[in-house]
C-alpha cells in the first residue's frame, strides 16, 4: 500500500522535473550575478532578489494550473450570446418519474434548434472533426432538478454563449 502512495503519476513526475530544472536555472543565474551584486548597493540587491522570487512564484503558479483551465481561458472568445426563456411545460405530460429528465431533453433540443448547433453536411464529409458541443452549466442542471424528478420548473431563463469553435454553453440568466 505504501508503494502505491509513494509512486507518482507520470504527469506529476514531469511537472516536478520541470520545476527542478527552473530552480536550477535560476540558481545558475544567481551565481553569475553574485559578482555583479557585490558592486551594487544593498538597496538594489534587495530589489533584484525580490524580483527573482516573484519570477519563481509566477513560474510555479503557471505550472500548478490544470490544462483545462488554461484551455478555457484561451477559448473564451464569445461569438454570440443570447438570453432565452425556455418553455418546459410539455415535460409535465410525462409520467411523474420522468419529468425532470424530459425537461432536460427539451432544453437540449431548444438550444440545438435556436443556436443552430448542428453542423453542415459538407463539413462532416470533408474530415471527421469534432462536432460542436452543447455544454449545460451545473447551475442550470441543479435548478432543473432542485424540486426533484417529479416537479421540474415550467420554464427557465438561460443565457447561451457560442464560442469561435461553435460550442454552445448554457448558463442561468442573471437574476435567476
């Protein structure tokens, strides 16, 4: 059991190695600049040391961020944003134990239709690229299921954002 706990994932090992290399580089640079530091006044030395510490902290902070967060920050270009009130009253036609899941299906089909999510047939035939996705935020899901499976809301206000890749993300509208 201890061996399993001691073993690190390959990703963690790579990150550790990169951090060690960066610290060694900074130490190497520090040795080269020691001669220059002897010539400079103490105030300037303190300022440069503080800058070096900040650089190390910034480099470590960048390494700690998961790749998903970096990707989200880069992809955040919004092409289109709309606010909709989605009617979910047809979900109440279903048996009580299937209403909330039906309401989710109604929301998905509404967003696909109104945000023109389905790609053209010509694009699909050229190459098998990733299709545009519909991403429903966790808050929307929680709001749908808040009163249980038998009593979903009759309608819900949502904000839909379409990014440059064609992915649509659905959030709760502000104030709801």
